[in-house]
C-alpha cells in the first residue's frame, strides 16, 4: 500500500487477528517481500504481510501459494435477532450462503491442488438467514406474510465437519502429538495463541488439545495430493501496540511489520515442510534467501509459476463454464425443486412457451407468477412437495390471490388461475402418485383453474429451448388456457422430419 494512505476503520487494543474487520493499515516502514504469495481471507495480518481478501468476495485461491482462512461472517448486515441469534438481513441472506459455499469449494480445490490452507479456529458465528420462502394467510389488509428462516454458522465455509464442536475458549493448550512441520511455528506463536472452540478427535490428526487433553483445539487433515488443511487456534494481536495514529490515519509500527513477517515466514516454512510430506526441520528463513539459492531450483520455480498461471486461467474458464451449465440446466428444476428455484424454472419455461412472465410484488401482494400472451392473462402459484400431493391449502391460496389481483384498480377482468405442482418431487416422475388431492381437483373445477404437473412442463420447455416453433408454443399455451379444473395435457413436440401440423 502507498505511504500515508488512511485505514478503513480503527481497531481496539488486544483484539484477535481475525477481529480487525475491514482494517487496512498503511505503513511508513519497508515491508520484507515474501518469495511466495500468501492470501489471508477474513483476517488482517500485521504489517500487511499477506494479501487481505474479504470474506465477502468471489476471489479464487489459485493465485496463492499459501492461504490463511478465518471463518468470520461479520461483514454481513444483522439489524435484528431471531430465536435469540443475529438475523442476517434479507438483502445479505443469499450472499452469506453463497459466499460460505464459495469458500468451502475454494478450500477443497486448493487442498486437492497440493496447497496448504491454515484455518484460524475463531469462535463460530451462529446466525439465522432469510431463505426467501414465504407463506401467506388472510386476504387484503388482513393478509399475513410469514418469512421462513434457517440457521447457519460461519463454519459452513470450512470443508471439515468439526464433530462435537463447542464454542468455548481458553488459554491453556496441550501438545497431543509430535508437531513435525508445525513445531517451529508453534514454538514461536503457541504462547500467543488462545483457543475459541474445541471438538472431538475424529477425522484428523489431533495435534493440539485442551489443558487435560480431553478435546481437540488444533489438528491436521492431509489430502492424497500432498496438500493439507491445518486447523490452528488463532494468534492474539495487540493492534494498539502494533500501530500508531497520525491525524485520521493509522500506520503500522516497525514491530508490527516485523511481527507480521515473522508470522508469515513461520507459516511458509511449515507449508513447505508439509507439502514435502516429511518431518524434517523447516528451512530457516535465512537459508531461503537468494544468497543460497540453486540455479536449477530457480528454473524449476519459474516453471511452477507458469503452471500456476495456466491453472488460474483454466480455473477461471471452468468457473465461467459452470455458471453457464447452471443456467442451461435451470429447467431441470421443474423435475425436483421447490420454493424459489421451482418458481424460477416455471417462469423460464413459460417464457419459452411464448408468455411474458415474471414474479409480482407490491406493498400488499406477492404472486409467484403473472404471465400474459395473446391468449389472455394468467396468475400462477407453484409448490413442490417431498412425499405427498398438493392439497386444498395451495388452491385456497391461489383463490385468494386471484381475488386480490382482481381488486386492484388497473385490473379489469379475472386472471386465469394456474396451479403448478411438483408432488413427490424426490421420486422419479414415472414412480409418482397423483399430483393433486381430490379436494384440490374439485376446487380447481369450481374455479376453472388449470393444473400443471411441473415434470409435464419439462419436455415442452426443453424442446422449445432448442427449437423455435411458434405453432408448437401456441398449442402449449392453448392447452393451459383450455384446462378447466383439469390437468394440462401438453401436445407432444413434432419429431424432426415429421410432416403435418401439431
């Protein structure tokens, strides 16, 4: 960073390394450049000795040689509580789930690619998030919307299960086994480390434990490819002692820079030793200097750097292709999904059938689908059921929505009601029972509602995603319009080369 550049926020004394949220301090001292790239996700390292990556980021880890990961989700907005725990805001709810999944995949991929990831075991953040699912009761001004919340933790971002995890801390840490490549690191920073959780010794090499050795507070998980997931109690930094203020800016003191570089050097040495899969003494910092480098070593490191660059480019390309795969496969959600994913797939299918379709929300109403075509205006509700048929409750909700829609000032006629059902959604379509209960069908006949089994919608939508056939799309729309309390029977698409009209 440039000299005299301001920080983003101030940090209080004796805070943990992970708690320096958003802090980026400039330095007036010379920083020792490390020979390898170190990323620190969710944590500021003193002296900016590692490249800081925000937890709320889609950054790839392939550019890094070594990764420090701190599972902290403090960057997401929590303005209220639910069931006694912080509730992530509606806008940030999907982001926290997406970002936890992103880091879990990135860490798994990094370890599989023979990298070492050091996870600082800070206290888990236990929160609720908004799933986006809604249920409704009542009509008009008496309508009540119920939001559905689910619980998650910051450790969903780490690809390890932590059996029997208890979020309790302490300062007395016992060494449970020979530390090997981590011995030098622990010798230097063990006295500054305090555990913030403990768990059972299952699924890893247990290295560090509580005072009486009952539980694990640190350990090692090796991959077959030579990478490793290293779980460590976090180091406690006194940021007030390591920084100084000048005006509105804060800078690292020399001892902060030195400490940060010592910390990174110790992790780099441990990482190199772990990747060699031996228990030899880690290379001292002085022995890794250019003065003692070997010509062949330098050439090979250059080749490794080129390979890493190629891997990064290929990974980015793969990520883009996977996004395209997800988008291309969205229609398959008609076969097995529920909630918002099912609604999204229904809307995409309707657009392929030639409808103008979208969700509807205003201050009083929220409908899964409003869709129009030359045949008329339609209002739909979609629901998936794990192991049963759609019942009268969903039909009653659709009826309320139709009445509510008609009461709006700009609506002159009742919309055609359509109930999209994905019953027994976890079974293969040929093995499923009736999609709608008898009461649901009776109510549909009274209201003239079209009943659509979403797996039935899949084939017409898949065909139209590959073939632009206006006459076939029209026939599918007409099938929905003509269904009066009956299950929609979509026409079969014409086979390529077949003659005649649909």
